[in-house]
C-alpha cells in the first residue's frame, strides 16, 4: 500500500493519540490538509485566523491536557507569526509540536520565496528543531518529536516539512492476519446459516477491493456497506445488498438483525452504521461477530467480537479463502429487496426522472 508523506504524517499523529490540531491553512502543506480532511473525527483541525493564535491554542492545549498540542502553519511569515506561541510554550514548559511548511528540495539554498532555515531560527526557542528530508523517516521523527515534547521538562518541538517530501509516495506495509486467525474465520463461516459481510473504512487498494469482492462472490455472501462507504464495493455485483447508514432501508436492518454471523472488515461501528447503536446488542451481539480492523482501538470499542483480528483490510482480503456455503437463496432474497427499493411510482409531469436517472447510469 502506498501513502504520500502528508497522509503518513497524519496517520502517525493519530497512532500516537493526537485528536486535535490547530492551524492556518497554507499552500506549502496541502498534502497534510487533504489528509486532515479525511481524518475528521479522529484528528480534528481547528481553523484559526492567525498563526500566533493557533500556536497559543496549541500551547494551552498541551498545558491543560498534558498531551502535545499540535499546530500546523505555512512557511515564512506563517512560521514567524507562530514563534511567539513557541516561545511561550518553552517558557511555560508546555508540550507542543509545531509543523511548518517548507520549500521543496529543488528550491532550498537559493533564497526561494519565503524560504527560512527553521533549525537556525527556532533552535534557541524550542527543545528541538528538525526538518524531515526523507519521507521514509516520517514515523521515526514524528515519534521522536512527540517523545521530546513530553519527556523531562516538557516543551515545544518544531518540525519543518518540505513540500515535495509531503507529496512523495512511500510504501506502507499492512499488518497481516495470522494464519490461525484466517483458519478461525473459515471455521466460523463454514458453520454459518445466514452470514453478512459488512465492509467499510478507508485505505482500500484496487487489489484489496478486488480480493474482497472475489471472496464474497465465490462464497455467495450478501455484502452491506458501512455508512458513507458504498464506493468500497461494486454496487452492481449480485452480492451487494445495500448500505447501513442514514435512513437505513428496512431490508438491510432485517438482514443484519437476522444474521447469525457478521464479518465486519475495516468497519468502525459508529452511530450511523449501527442505527443509533440499536442494530446489534451492546456490548455483546447475539450474532457471531468477526471484527477485522487496521486499528486495534476499534476492535471491541462498542461491540465485543467473537473474533477480533488486528489486520489491514487489503492484507486480510488477500488472505481470505472462499467458503462454500448454502447461502444462495439468502443472498438472492436480499439482492431482490435491494433492487426493489429503487422502484418508484410514476411521477407527475412530462419528464420521468426515474427513467432519466436509469438511462444516465447506463
């Protein structure tokens, strides 16, 4: 699986426990802003009017919570505006990490627009000032920055982020499921009478989605997408039967409640996917729940699974063997209900929008 540097940086912060950040947007770290947009709810970004205010907020957050306050600012004047907050964090011994956009490697040393040597400028203001030149070292340096901000006398760390480094792709190795875990999945699925595959989450690759679809179609198991993740599975596949989300249609509710085994892959059991936490019994569902997720924090967070598997979605999908069950009628009935949900009475007027929509889709 590949990530660019900006996304990897944000995922590292989430893994370390960061849940809130402060900043003023800037073009020098757009890759980070894109990643922050995709992690809303896990790492929120508080939009500020001035970099000095953002840095003060991060410093105060660190002082009040004991966890590093995270701040993002753009290069040049963005960084110098934030310097007052860095100085305050140092004086007050508040843990804080200031991430600053930087010109790309091809521009450095030429006095490019808003180019600043942040190690020189912040060296006497912060506990540590560093620049990440290699995308592969992002996890190492972010973890060290976090530890440095917290250990001994707490204080601020400044991390410069060259723009080209943030957009450079790097290969990320997913956690793979243990062979014993796959054997357990196969055993539970083999005994199932009414299984459902619930799929969701981000970070799927083309190969991962294809592997999961092949498993579902070969096994003839009905597939339900979690809230806002209909795009992770081909809706035209004969095994796709709907979405668990806002305004959940009755046949999806009935399907999940009547299931005896639920294989949830990369799903976060939030309010929308669970119909306000009423779809399954809390904390232990009546159904045999197999919960697979890349984050171990999600497993058992709401529902206690029969099997909890800490693995990346693509690695898990690739390891799944098909299971030959007798589920054709169970799946076909659910698919028929899904297709029937799109039937609508003829609308008044000269234009039938249902027919127009169907024609456009084809």
